[in-house]
C-alpha cells in the first residue's frame, strides 16, 4: 500500500522508526505539538486543512498519528479515500501499545505526567502556536513578576499558587520505547523528577500499535476506519471514537 | 449610614484586604449582613461576570475578585447564619473520579459562592458515592461535575447513574463542565445543564434552582 501519514511531532522518532521497517510506502507529514494548546476547534481546522491538501490520488489511505486529543480530531472528515485513526484518548495509548493498558495505568497512577523522547524534545509549543494558546487567551500565561506588576504582591502569590505549577501531580513516568539513543531522555526525566521532588518510574513502551498503524493491520478494536462521506465522532465510551455519516443538506432546487 | 459602594468596588477590583476591612467596619456600624450581601457583594460578582463575558476580565481577574468576595463573606457568614438567612442553593462540587484538574472547578465554586450559593467542595477525584452522600447528608440540591480529560468524562455518566441508583437523582440538578465537555454530552448522560465558563455557570445554577422539580 501507499499511505500518507499525518502525525503529531510528539511521535517523531517512533513514526520514523516504524515507517523505516514497514512494508508500505509511506509519506510522513508531521504537525506541531502546539496544535494541542490552541483549543479543539482551531486544532481540528488545521488538521483538516492538512488532510485537505493531500493529493489523495497518490494514496490508498491517510493514517493519523493522533489520539482524540481533547476532541482536537472530533469532526475530522474523510474525503475521497479512507482515513485511519487509532482508538485512543491521547498519545499515551500509542506509546503503551493499547488503550486498556493506558487506562489501567492511568487509574492506578493518578497524578502522573508521562515523558518520552518526543515529550522532552518537542513538548513545548513554540512560535505562532504559543501565541495562540488557550492559556494565553484566558490570561494564564503570565510570569510571577508580570502577575505582581498587574495584580499586586498579595494577589500575585494567590494566582501563582492557584493557576500554575503542577498542583495534584506527584510523579513522572518515563516511557522507554526501545529506540532511543542510550539513556539521555531517561536521565533528563530522572533529573526533572528530582527537581520537582516527585516520584519517578520507568516503564517499557510498546511500539506494536504504532507499527500496526503504519503496516496496515487495522483491527477495528484498535483502529477506526473513516470512509469517504464519514467523519470522526466521539462515543464517550470504551471504543472512544466512531465514524458517522456526514449529513448532506438538501437544498431546494 | 456609610455607602458601601467601596465594598462593591473592592470586590470588582479584587482587593481582598480592603473588602475584609470594609465588611468588618460595616458590621460594626450595625449594617444588616443580608443587605451587605445582597446589595453590594452579589451585585459586585455579577458585574465581574459581566466583565468576563465581554472579555474585559480574564481568569486571573475572576479569581482575585472571587477571593475578595470569599474573604468578605467569611466575616459575614457567622452573622448571616445567626439571622437564619438561607443560601439560594447548596452546590456539591468536585472533579469526577480519576480527574485531578481543579483550576476550573475552583473557579466555578468561587463564582457560585459569590453568586449566593453555599458550596460543599468535595475536592478532586470524587467518587459517585461521595456525591450521593452530599445529597443525603448535607442537603445539596445541585451537583456540579468537572472533567478536563476525555479519559475521565465517562465518570460523569457513572456519577449520574450513581445518583439514580441511590434514589436521589430527582432531589438534585446536575450541572457539568470542563474543556472537552459539551451540551450534547450533557444531554446524552441526562445532566440538567452545561456551561462553558464559570460566569455563566452561576446563571445556569440560578435558573435551575428556580425550576420546579
């Protein structure tokens, strides 16, 4: 098969690795992680624009290196060829290999931030997207000094404690995918956990879901195939997403 | 009698210390606590909500105004209780089971308190049973649920189901909110209302407590 892969850059190393060993011919287009910070409707708009620009005559399907990503992909429309997405709330399912493992870990380790090579190298939004972030729009992007200047010392301290930091979080978990060059990312996570005074755990990731995505083994329990004329919708259940028919409005002639 | 326009201003400007001292002075001067609340404090928070809705105020301004309101209310409360005054409603609020993100929840709680509601803050990662207990034991008549992740949104559904199973669903109105939450989802799980921001949550809660059961 010839496939187009549109992926969040958070999977940069994993997707390159999986594509390199795939029997399929795959063109990759990475989109910035900062799309996650601008709100679901603007994110969808940009992801859809990227899909709309694909010359679909060249491919059998467009595959997505995304989860539902806080509804940033809810509403995505397939055009002339199928669109394939993993059934995942977010990227951690793709790093851990399946959604059930993620849910188990999530529920038994509340208050955990995950780190991977991508989250360490590309976790911060930059450039234009950081200017558009929701945090900035609602006034939650200010430094302590800026808060003092604007609201006075007493209020600044209160706002800083209320709005910032990682309240209620207490652990960093490093997911090692087995494709990293040595332990540089692991060491950075260990250092960050120590600086924050948080717990640290390293777990083994699982490349198999990402590999099945690029290899074309799209079992419907793990992937959603959105056919032409359909769009991605949320189920709010264990299967996470479904394909719904785009309703065509019949206009009077 | 001194005009308490200054208290109104202190809350709108988010000056907690000034709001506290003005409230203390007003009580010492013999002003009716119910009047202080209804004529100055609640209207001040309504104005804050209006400024937020026209994008003049943002989240930090809402928070510091709510903080000023709460500081003044803390002084007023013992006196209000003594007069037998009742809040317009009792809201049990929390982030649903599995969710630890409470900035939005705290903001909504502060705005509702500023709007004249009594708040039972159940904190984060709240099980359906705790919400049920808040209805049974504390007399909550509104349940407010918050979730930041699509991963934890299903806990909103299980909470509504938990209220039904416990036989208390009809005693309360359920309102929901949080970044990924929508009106459509509220309809789907049988919640009574949805709000996409802390300010309109107050209007929603006021409307619901006035609805016949």
